C-alpha cells in the first residue's frame, strides 16, 4: 500500500537520523528558536534534537518545552482513570500481561460490575475514564463495548458522574467506529506500539499482528466521525529515536490528510507484568523518557500528552512541567481492580498513590488540577479544537473551566489539606483570567457550586 510511506517511511526516518548526528550548538539553538514559534518541526529538525545528549542542550530543550506547554496548556493538568473491562484477548503480544498464553483466569465485567467500578471512581472524584478492553470478538464484541459505555454514562454516585469516556479497543472497521461515535465516546486511543515493521511483526501474534490494520486504524476512526484520536508507542520495543520520528510523521500525515492532528500522544515505557518474559530490546531510561516528552512537545506543540502511573512520582512531577497535560491517578490495571479483584493485570504500576495524594503533590508544584470535559460537550473537538489549540487560544477557555471543576472536587471529595492548598491555587489562577466578564461569571459560578450546583462550564 503506497500510502504507508506517507505515514511511516523507514528509509526516510533512518536517513534523517543518520544525517543529523553530532549537532552543533548553533543548530540546536536555531531549532529551539523555531520551536518556540509553536508551528512544529520537520523530521530532520527533530532528528537533531534526538541526536544530542549534551547536558546543556537537554536543559535548553526542557526550558523551551516548558514554555510551549505553558503557552498552550498553561498550568492545568487534566486527570483521568483507566477502567479495565475485560482481560479476554486472542492476541499473543509479547509485552502484555493479557497475552493469550497467560494461564491466569480471565475476567469480563458484567454491566452491574461496570456500574460498581464506576461508582468507586466517581466517589474518588474522577470525571473522565479511559475504558480498556482486550481484543476478543467473542467475549468483547462491539455491541458489548457500546453497552459498557452507556452504563458508564448512566451511572451516578452522589454528586459524582463520568462526563467523558475515552475508549481503547483494538483496531476495527469504520462501521464499528461509527457505533462508538453514536454512543458518545470522547477520544479513541490506539497505540502503534512500535512503528518499526519487523519488530512489530516479531512481537505480535494473532489479529493484532497485522501491521497495516493497526497503522490505518486512525484513518478509519476519523472517517467514521471520531475526530479526537490518540497515538502512542510503547517505548522500549525499538530505538526510541526511530519511534519519536514515527509518532511525529504519523501526526503530520493525519493533519495533512484530515486537517486534524492527534488529540493526544501517550508515552508509556515497557514495564514488567506477570508471565511476560521478554526484556525490553531497547530499554529507555527515565532521563530519556523526559527527553522524549520535551521533544514531542517541541515538535507537535498543539497535541495533548499523557503519562500514566507506569512511572515513579518523581519522574511524573518533572514530566508535568515540560510537556504532559493529562495524567492518570489511583490506577488499577485489571478488570474489577477498584474492588477486590487483583488477579490479572496488564502491567505493573509505579505510582500507587491515591487521587488526593497525587493532587496534593501537584498543588505543591503550583499546578492546577482539572477534571474538565467542556470541549467535548461544546463541540470543541477535531478541527475546531485544533484551531483553538494551535495558536494557544484554548488557554482562555480551559483556565476558568479547570478552576470550576477543581472547585467541585474541593467541595465534594478533598481532604482538609488538599482543600487548603486548593483554595490558594484557585485564587492564584482566578486572578489570572484575562477576560473581566469571564472572571466575574466564574466568581458567580463559585457561589452556585457552593450552593450545590454542578457541571458549570464555558
């Protein structure tokens, strides 16, 4: 299929990496100055950044990435939780705890069990979920996925509700993606895992072994009307420099073809899991992960970036400053994991803190927690979102909406210490709302929230 090379041209990527070795100080400075204009970078320019490990260059990258993140996404950090629905899977992916050879008992949640899990997450304060299923046409058909999403949206606990359910399911057809669109999912997330075809085919067994099915899944999702899509790779499976260029190339392809780049990048590193026997062929250090995050922020400035609880709290804290705009918290990676079931997990986590503890930490960093879902429900998705995000104008809507959703959290769920820290952060960023009318309306809505109203947004 000739169009594959528009997404991922291995020869072009390898050539870019070869031609950009040993960049000079002048070249790095030139690229960073261009990046600060927030118009993106070419593959070759990204190659120069990938090919330096000079400490001064890295520090310059971190500073530039932090500025771009602040210019576009500001001080906000959006929170979500993963919700694993079924560990049944017909694939034999070498890196995943759900691989079909794993003899551990499988678990598929009933709709009643889904509701129980959702109530637990709502009682924590979560408003966004990432819903995850193994690939199994018999046990996890698309109609089951649709019913699960409906159950999530229809489940309320006290003042809690899930306002956005993002979905991660295996690559499928346009017809199936239309069903996800009709049920009102948020972002459709699917990782290529590795853009290096030989490596991909070695590590996969089953339907997912079809490299092209995986690679063109986002095209089919966009054709079906799912205009918020998420890309990612599993760092450690192949050379991270190649993978970063693969992500950037894929983003550029989608933007050129559909006028809509990826809504998010995810940057998971391989982590061990029960019965997973491979060692990552190309292990990525924590410092290299931070470098990856900074470079992606410089290269594709408008795209949100997600980090999970695969990483230690200290690394997550640094990542929040230099590029990450969304993060999971209090995660469990097994179906039913928010209750008693801990039998089969997809991977091990390294940040076990509860949501309140994570919020306390980021408040001390001076960041503003957000549970906002306004853009999705106001139609600010796809190209509309990109038109706001690319010039940095999304900032003007997101700050007041983040403040309002965090105000809800403080009223309904926060510990005494988080309430105290949170009020100071809200006051700080409330005073930075530029539009006087919006600031005044936000103040009015504070009172409404204190009086029991919820889900107020611009």
